C-alpha cells in the first residue's frame, strides 16, 4: 500500500514540476533572443521535451511491474 502511494506521489510531483517548467512566466512581452538561428524559447522547449521523456522513462521503469514473473 505504501509503495503504491509513493508511486502516485512520484508521478504527480514529476508532472507538476514539468508543467511549471513549461510555463513561460518570465519572458512574456519580451522580444525573443536568438541562438544558432533559433529563438531561445525553442531550445528551452526542446530540452523540456527531452526532460519529459527521461522522467517518463525513469518513472515507468521504476513503477511498472514485470509481467514475466
């Protein structure tokens, strides 16, 4: 029971942190800065997508049970 509750809290915490990172509070009404021909928000979004994938893979690996046993 405690393990299931921890799994639930881990999923909620991870996704809430990622949602907070995805919200652009600090650059509203600011002209975009460029890096390698792309605006910085695009690079930040790309890194956020990679981070979401890694968090999902980690949580899935830690929480999903093997059906083989």
